[in-house]
C-alpha cells in the first residue's frame, strides 16, 4: 500500500468526496481528512491510502496541481512525521521581560 498526502483541499471536502475522486486512478484503501483536535473542523489536507505503488503514482500524475472544488490540489507521497521537540511554550529559555 502507498500513502499519499493531499493538500489544499476545500474545507467542506469529505472522505467520500476524496474516495470517489481517487478511485478514478486506482483502488483506494482508506481516506482520512485531518481535523482540528478541538473544533473538529477540517484542516485542509488529507491522507489517501492506495492499494499499490502503481495506483499511487497514477493518482499523483493525474491529480497533482489539478483543480478540485475551486482549489489546486497538492498530491505527493506522504513522508513520515518528524519527531517534535519536548519544548513548547517558547522553547524554555527562561523568563522574558515584557517589551513595554
């Protein structure tokens, strides 16, 4: 199976919309539209799992930079998520004085 990143999707796009579109390029295993953890609203990108590498390459060639719902899709192979630092809240450099 090959996982694709699909970016710049309209915010009202559903998993079914993407599954229907990508089925034109091959067998779709799964579709996950990424949503905001707090609000549940779509974040404008998704991951599409194709059944094999040939279908994935076909989907990239067919849909990358093509219009969908008034926007141009970005479609490429998904890369593994980079590990995040343990910081947060400004990087932990100590207390900063206000600017006023």
